[in-house]
């Protein structure tokens, strides 16, 4: 089994390194890269406008990567009087490491659906909710909190940017290297990979690869595009992906 990992740096390289240490043949092919978000500089005033008990959601480790240096540069700390939530364990750990604040997160799957099942989020009417995220993304969290009576705002702390590749050249290279398994961790990257590979290589190689994804929602999207051999990891972190690949 030769594996192509499409998740961005540094997580993609880390997974490839761990796979190689286990004797697997694996390559890193990051489809996106990150940069500061267009609203990152607004974060201090957005946090300052919240009242005790209001809700803040950290939807990625990349939020912490870009937001924490900004706060430190302005001699600010993460506010203690707010209720903090993270999309999953890895993001919660990254946030707690820099803030030393308690943070709630779903113990099961790292999805908005499971996050919204937390008891603390059932009665949020009248509260303000600030969602710290990247550009775009799903709207389920914001829409559901709004429906439950919260006043929701977003702050784009980072941007995901597609890396530019020559699709024909890359498809030839990866097929020649015998890639049989693909690791894809978001719908955005799945669509990007599908569009990148020319139709002939798509039908002759790409759609015949086993696809490892991180949610049932992503698996459904992959089936709709034409993949049939799909494996779902039990979470979105590298530990879970490693279990799925073994």
C-alpha cells in the first residue's frame, strides 16, 4: 500500500513520517496552505466586547497559531470570564496550552454536530457567541446557535489557500509511484483533488484508489464524486488516521 497524504503542513508531514517509521511507503502532497485571516486584527476588540458567560468557539489549531501571537504582541491574554469551546481534543489542547483556561470539547467525533450536543450549548438564548475560524467552512454551528437564541458573530482568524499544481504532471507522477491510498481530511480538499486531476487520470487511477476520510459526511461526498473504496477514520487527528491506515 503506497499512501498519498493531502493534509496541509505540518500535520501531513508528521503523518507521513510516522507511516514511514512503520515501514509504509508514504508521500506528502499538501493541497492547501495557511495565512493570517482578514479579520485577525479585529480579534482583541471582538473579545473585549463580550460579557461574562458569553461563548467563544475555537474551530481549529490554526486559530490558536495566528491569534495567540497577536494577543501577546498587544500585551493581552485570553479572557477568563468567557466560556470556551473547541471543535475537538487537539484544538482544545492547543488552546489550553497557551491560555491555561478550561475549554469544553466533544469527546466523540470532532464535528459541529457532536459539539452542538454538549449540555452547555442547549440553553444559549440571549448569549453572544463568537466563532473563531478560517475563511468559509460549514455554517451549521452558527445557524444552530442562532436558532437556539444566541447572537452569533464570526471572526476569520486564518485563511486556507489552495496550493497551485500542474494536475497532469502530478497525476502522472503519483500513478507512476503506485499510489493506491489517498488521505483527505476536508470536503474542500476532496473537491480540489478531484478538480486538479484531469479526467483521463481520474477515471484510470484516482477514483480507483482507496480513500481514507474523517467523517461520514465526507464519505458521502466522495461517493457522489465516484469513489467506491472508502474508509472512515474515527477522528480527524493523525492518531486516528494512522489507525485507519493500519
